[in-house]
C-alpha cells in the first residue's frame, strides 16, 4: 500500500532517541532546549518554545497574545480544525475568511472582504495558514492586518522549511516572524519533520517568549523568591498564573533535533516528487495541481490536485475507492470549517465560494520522503486510468 503520507526515520534518528533513553533525562532535560535553539536558528527567530503538539502551540499563541472572551479571530475556511478551535479555547469568537480556490490560501483581498463585512465586531487577530507548505504574499496580508490593528499568527503546521520571497527579492524563513507576531509549527508524523507528536511557537518578543514558557508548564517558575515567612531553597517553585501541562519530552526533541539536520534534504526530495507529479499530470484535462506562487520557496507538505469530477464522470468517493483498490492511499484536505456542525451552529449558515469551490475538487495524493519513483508512476498511471 502506498499511503498518502508517512514519516521517514533513519539510523541517526534511532541513535539520537536511544541516547536519550540511556541518559538521565527523559523529560524537562537539556535536549528540549537544544531542539529549541536549533529550530530558532533554522527559522531565524529569536525564541522558539517547544510544546506537546501543533494544537497546543496554537492555544499557547492565543494565550500569550492576550486573546480572550469578547475578541474575534479571523481564520481561513480551509485549514485543520485546530486553527479555529484554539481561538475558541480562549473564549474568542471566529470569523471565517474565504480562500483562493486554486491554492486553498487566504489572500489579502479575501481578508479585507472579511474584515469589512465584520467591522462592527471586536476583531483582534488573524491566523494566516500556510496550506500544503505554500505561503501567500505575507507583505500584503501584513499591511491589511495592521491597517485594522490586528495581531498576526502564522499557522505554519505545514510549512517548516518554506521561505517567503518579498517584493524586493529578500528571503524570509517561515517562523522568522518578519510579517507576524508569532508562528506555530506541528511535528506530527505526517509532517516534514516528525517527532511522534510535537509542536513549537516562535517569536522575536522576549515578553511573549517568557509568557509562552510560563503557560507551557502550569504557570510555574523556579527561582530565588520565597514564601512569606519561609526561607528560600532549591525546592522552591511558584505558580504565578493558571497554565497547562503542554511540555514535550527529551525523547521527542531528540528525534526532532536529528530530523532537523535533514530538513533541506527532505525539502528537496519532496520538491522533486512535486515536479514529477506536475509534469506527469500536465496532459490530464480533468485535473490541475495547486497553483504555485512565485513568492513562496515551498517545502511541500501535501500534493493536492484539483479534479473536475463532472468531466471525469465519477465522484471523488469513487476515485478514492478505485485508487485504494490499486494500493494507493489518498486524503481530502480539508472540509471547509464553516461547514462543520459545531461552527454552523456557532456562526450560522454562510457561503464562501472560494473555499467551497476548492473543496469540491481537491484530492491529496501520496507525498513523503522515501516515495519511490516507481510508486510515483503507479500513482499517476492509476489516476490516468480513472
């Protein structure tokens, strides 16, 4: 079976994890900090705070930016549930933003439309999702958001290794926060960098970084302060506010630290698979790959094709079933969030034509490091024969 995605683990990864297992720290140890330092260096951020997964990274980002009850967060309609759910965790309401149906990405135009349509609400922040690994024009989205005094959270769960190329040609690593306040990452097994489970938040603001570290660990600190009437000592700790147990283990970070060494190789191999698919699918009149954007040097997480199922004469379910029968796994990324029952009940019925047009046609094909060329050809042949 050729799955739509899977992790890649080599002997160096195994050795790194074994070294931690044989050491003195399984969690809250030095490897977590080493991973954070390595990640911050790669994405050119001043601070990186590792946490238990990509969802907790988003939750921590919302908390650290002070988003709370009564605030409203703008979220693209095409993304995983967590991008919107994290706003709900802190009591904020959500407004969904339409996307370009050829990329699945929010644009500055769709953001402006959503802002103006909801100008009477207490808009506080926007979540800029880099779907499939590709980023939109960060400068224009930044200008629109700042014009309306919005905080910017980059959801880069798909985009570790992606580079944004600005209008002057300068390169900005996703995670550097050149055009945002904070960026979140996910290191789930299907992502480019796999840690089993894991996430991280990057920022250039020391106060936000301090807040993130505090909230990640029960709001607890250890230092030389003392209880009233008590002497201080090495046992002393203090809970300063209500936090969470969102810490990550040295075991996960050892794997992540080893994987980061191969990030550029992973990015290149994925790019080569994308190029193969693009070339092979060029002659099929019933499908198109996602539109490639010139300002995104993309570390591809997903390979999505947009299929005209009417021309094909089959439903998406039929195509997925036929491919599965030929040993090929596929997936759909994503059902528009405004169509989910929870958000329909919360926000009411709405129409977002870009998101709905994208969803009606999208299908994710296998893309992962280690996908053999004969398997890539098998995928293309099976899709051609559909």
